[in-house]
């Protein structure tokens, strides 16, 4: 029977080692890291991962790429089923050193599922080896999504971000947040763009959508979700969510 202990997959002499696992709604992991890179694929439910430099939401059909040795914690929203692929550090050379959420293609999903049916020590020259090579190739090709909340290093800006994460429905405007953090409007706007790659408005919109996805996965009604994250209508939130998850550029 295949182990569900992550530590049992870190020294497997294969490029890809997969571990299916399920978690009950509301469960979470403590901050931890793995020697191997990790692809955390949500087959059902929604996960919220946090690290020092960001927060990522991983809904069904998406996966989080986690570089080797990056300390992170994961919270489950709704009952979660996942398929984790632990990858040898040199399996995908040149892959980004920062975590990112990627879309999981039907081919990648099928290859991961099929690899769970192979022995952990699969035949590298046989079906298992071919599936592992396919998994690696599909990960390389997978497009990144916008389901990321990068956190700035500047303590003042970080305080604003954490405030928005805690209370995404806050009606503070840009000037009020600047006053709250003790910075000028110009410092805030330039700092956000420089450290996160997003404008303040874009970052706040992402924070609201990220929280909304988690609340919806927890079973809250759409109208309640919209109000909880600062939207006056379900339609407005749905439009923003579609814009974020889809390919359209953010407003």
C-alpha cells in the first residue's frame, strides 16, 4: 500500500514520486518544507498555502509549484483530495525559484493519476518512466495563473497587506491605508508596484477573490461571500473572479 507520509518520498531514486492524500474540511498543516520540489495538485476542494513571501489559493484543477526547501503551510477549505508529486531537484532545470499556481491540463491530470497506479519504484524504461517524463514535460508547459498574493518585504507595506487579508471588506481607500501605515500615498503606490508587481488596487482585488474562493469552498452562500469581501453584488464578485482565474488582464 502506498504511504501517505511525505517523508517517505524524499529519497526515492526516481525523478517523480507521487502521493495521493485526502484531508477533512478545516484541517491544516504546520509550517514545513521538503528537500524535493513539490507539485501540490488539488483534485477536489480548495487549498490555501502560505509562505514568507506570499499566499496562494489552489482550487480544484490547479496546482501549486513549491521549490525545494521552501517553508510553507497549507489550510484546507472543504474536503480536499490532492495528488502531490515530489520532484528531484534537477528534474526541471531552470524552473522558477518562487512558488506559483499553475493550470493543470487534462493530460497532466491523467498522467499523475496513472502514475499513482504504478509502483513507487516504477520501471524507468517502462510505463512508469514514460508517465514521469510526461508529467515533467506538462509541468514545464503549464501556464501560471494569477492566484497569487505576493507579500512585500517592506514592513509598512506588509502591514497593509496583512490588514487586507484579515479584512478584505475594509472600505479604507488608498490615502487611509497610507495614513494607517505611516507612509505617503506615493511611497505606498510605488512600493506596491516595485515589490509585488501589482498596483494597490490589483493587489486588493486579488486578496478579495482569494478570500471569496476560500469562503465559497467552506460552504458559505454566494451573497454572504460577496458581502464578506466587500462586493455589493454576487455578479460583481463573479466578474472579478472570472477575470482573475481566466486569461483576461486585470482591470
